[in-house]
C-alpha cells in the first residue's frame, strides 16, 4: 500500500445527501461528498459540495476545511455571519452550533477528526 493519496475525484463515486429534515430551514439543498481517505482514529478527508439552502449545524467533530468555490455563510448561535468564498479556510470545533447557508453552490475540501 502506498503512503500517499491524491484527491482524484474522477476515480471516486460521490455519495449523495441532504440536511436532516428537522435541521432544514430554507430551500432544498443537496450534498455530494467524495470521501477520499480514512485513517485510524476516525480521521476523514475528502471533498463536499452543496447546492443553495439553509440548515442548522451541530458539530460533535473537529473539522478543517478550505472553500474551493461558491459562497456560503456560516453563523454561530449568537454570533455574526461569516461569509466564506474560494480561498477561505476555517476550523469548526466540537460544540459549534449555528447555521450553514449556501448562497451559491459551494465546494470545499475537508479533514474531519471524530
């Protein structure tokens, strides 16, 4: 087994998804997730894409991500909206609660630790 992995999305079948109905606020957002790699200890890396809509988010995991394209707004409960566009990076820690609004279809790469 090689000790590296590239993000070759053409070689991976994406998983389709959507926010849980009880978290949906507005629209009918659809997700596509390309899970590129997984490591011991609950670490995942890949690419996620979502179409416009708004839903509540609650993080039990730690996530680093880098916005590749699109425009989203992440708002922590009681906080100010943070507009995210291509080139922006963010870490969301366990316990983060708020909303994710996709204004323009957004694609990000991510690393998640459960």
